[in-house]
């Protein structure tokens, strides 16, 4: 047990280091996770043997739940609304067309069996949300024509369609399906999946806003349960769990729910761990020597998908919308294949008698896609004039909020001894770069303007620029003892002993902003600013 924990902790630390390195050299970090898994694998340096495809499918499917949930949660529908039709067609019609073209190429040109041809087309038909989101965020690609929103919605929503297509093909190969049952399966997958996702999202939204969960962290636990429920419930009755969990994520991510601000960093961490898990595990599962055996067909498929199928499909769907050619080119280039394709390939293997080359070919395509397309996307975006310097790509994510806007709010009360009483705001000398945004007076909230008069007893709210104070300054706490108080009872008397600025006094449940004449008490906690971190 201790050895396993030691290895796991070592791997996670290595992944974090690789994240820092790849962000500097411009290589997608997900590729590094896969390669790290291969290094630890049976043909790597550490010789960890792992070839249980069933267990790998279970673990990776579990990880995909959170990746797809957060893919929906992080997509801003407000920003995506103008391109929803285009993105929706790409994630549905685009998946079908891609699957058909790849299957025909694999069968007639590469001479695959018809089973392997059709399955390869189905499992490789979707793009990878984790890769797309990661590159857009990390490289801050501010793309023209709402292209970032198109890529986010397409990559987040086409995995459910690719999974549905894969399961239909698997059922057809087993010979237990008719034309009528195909339509019945489609109806169950789409209708039940979508309906379950919507219902669970709105029920959860009502519950979390209606009832206050006082235990810290339980909101996060609640959302984890919701994500698992929205995936598993439709699966039980034949619905599409991935579609359900994605829709649940979209609705919650674009709703005002209690504790949403805390959910964002929490799910950032969760999905980060899941991405490490899924890509490392897939790297552990593959045998590099077997990849070399399919290098020819894998490279042919990767080039055909990247340079023929994807541009053709994007042109067919987007040109009727009068899309610019540079946008069509960039969306074509951004069709990264990722972990979901490999997981779907494992599912196909476990449910049919297809040979294992399908897994190795798909794995090769994913490596090629992440390495070539992912690494060159920022460069190509600039070369074809798709960068919009006046736009912020972070707005396309639903977690773009006040956290990205450097503003803080402070509250204070106008006392009788202050000269602000009876004056209009235009006659008051506020500190530089501050704005009075709200006045609370006798239970009423007033949005002020320059002519608004202040009254004694008003509580006012000021907005000012903020910084991440804790990142740049060294703050400590000091509890006052009787011995220290013997040297002085006010801050001015103790200033020589403290050798730091007292920013705040915590006295029981009260928070006191002090001045030199503030009287101190035994047991007070002083929050000290010790100056900038060196």
C-alpha cells in the first residue's frame, strides 16, 4: 500500500512539473501526461504492467464524467448563443460525416475489415474538449468571429454523439438491431439523456438556492453527486449519460447558484486530476512497440482526418453560414482527437470481436493530433490573421466573472463627526481610483450619482482596484498576551514592539480596522503586514 501511494504521489508531482515545462515550450500538457504513462508502462523505464482494458474503460469513463460536466459548466451560453446552430451542426452532422468518410477511407484504401473500418470511423469522430479548453485558456487565444465559442461548444457536445454512434455500430455488428430499433435507440439516447440532464440541473439549482448548507465544502460534495447522478440515471434506462451530464453542467454553469464562486476552483482541480488520471492511464495501457507496427496506417489515418476529412466537413457545414475562409481553416485545424476517442475504442473492443489494431491506430491518431495540431494552433492562428487583440477569450467561459476583474468593494458608515454628512457626492474628495457604487439608508439600497446627498448613518460601498495581496505581501497573526500589553495598551504605544503595520484586529466575532488610538485587549488577534515578500 505504501509503495503504491509513493508511486502515485511521485507521478502527480511529475505531472505538475511537466505542466510548468510544457506551458513554457508551447506543447500541450495532455501529451506529456500520455508520454509519462508510456515511460512508466510495461515497455518503459519502470515496467509497470497494466493491460486490463475492462478496468481501464471503467476508470476512464468515470474520469470523463467530470471532464464533460465541467466542459458544460465552463461554457458561456451568452457568448456562444450567436454560434449555437453552427456548433450544434458540427457536433452532430459533423460527427456522422466524419465517421462515414473515415470508414470509407479505411475500408477501400487501407483495406481494413468492414468491422474495423466502421468502428474506427465511429470512435474517432469527435474532438477533444479537454485539449481545446486547455489550449484556449493557457495560450489566451483571443480568436475572431466567436470562433472560441464554436470550438468549445462543438468539442464539449460532440463526445455524446460519438459515443451514441459507437454504441449503434457495436449493436449493429452484434446483429441484434433493426431499422426500427436504431430509431428507438436514437430516441432513447437523445431524448432521455437531454431530458434527464435538464431536470436534474433545475432540481439541483432549486435545492441549492433554497436550502443553506452550512458545513464548509458540502456544496462541492453535493455537485459531485449531481454529476454522477446525471450520468448514471439515464444510462440505467438506455439514455445517453454523457449528453445528460454535459447539459447539466451547461445549465448550472450559466445559472446563479449559491457557492458558484467556490465551485469553479474546486472543479478546476478535480478535472485537472481526472485529466492526469485518464491520459496517464492510457499511456500506461499502450505498448509502444505495437504503435510502431501500425505507424503506417495510423499516420495515413491521421493525415487523412486532419488534411482532408476535417476541412471538408467544416466547409460543408460552415460555408452556407458565409463563414470566412480563415475561420474555416482554423476550425478545421482545431479538430483535436483526444482521450474520449481512445476510451470509445476500448468500449468497441470489449463489445465486438474487432482486433486490437483499432485501439493502436486511434492512439496513434491522438498522439499525432495533440502534438501537431495542438502545438501549432497558436502559431497558425496568428499566421492566418485570426487573433483579435480587442477580445478576451476568457469571456467565453462561464466562470469569467469578478475574479478576472481587479475590483474590490469596501463598506463604511458615515458617522456624525465626519464632514461628509449633508454633502453631495460631487463635493466629496474620494481617494483616487475609487467610486461610490451603493448607499444603504434605513433598509433601502440607493444607486448614487454626483448629486446624491449623504446623511449621517448612511452605509456606503466603495469600489477600488484590487491586487492579490496575499501573493505579494507577508501577513502574519499575533495574539496579544498580558506580557505584551504591559508595554502599552494602544497601537501607538506598541508600535515599537510590533515592527509591522497592524491591518486588522480580530476580537471575538468582531473585525476592527484600527488606528493609533485603538485600545487593545488581551486575546486580541492582530493581523500584521510585514512588508513585501522578498
